[in-house]
């Protein structure tokens, strides 16, 4: 599996790095409870990644985000 890294870079942007690509996903950060609602439509429009790769990114971040960065990331 290729390494996936991500970080919330502002209240409205999530930066994902995968296979040498840097992907910016828009969304909304809520502080209490800490949740980032990521816009799934933006990820779906990214060229150069197939459906399986996009699904892998979403599943990894959903499972990892709360324990790793203390903020749940939900793709909607």
C-alpha cells in the first residue's frame, strides 16, 4: 500500500498526500466535538486516481484520524 498522509491545514481545507500527489479537499471544521466534514465530491473529481485508490484514501483517513490527530474526519 502506498503511504497516505493528511493534515487539516485550515478550518476549510484538508491536505492529502498520496503517490506524490498533493490533494486539497475542502470542508468544514467544527471544534466541539472536533470533526472535519470533508467534501467527498472534490475527491471524486480528482484525476489520476481510480475508484479503488480514492476508496482506500477515504477508508484510511476515516479509521485513522480520530486516534492520530484527535479530529474525526467524515467524508460527505
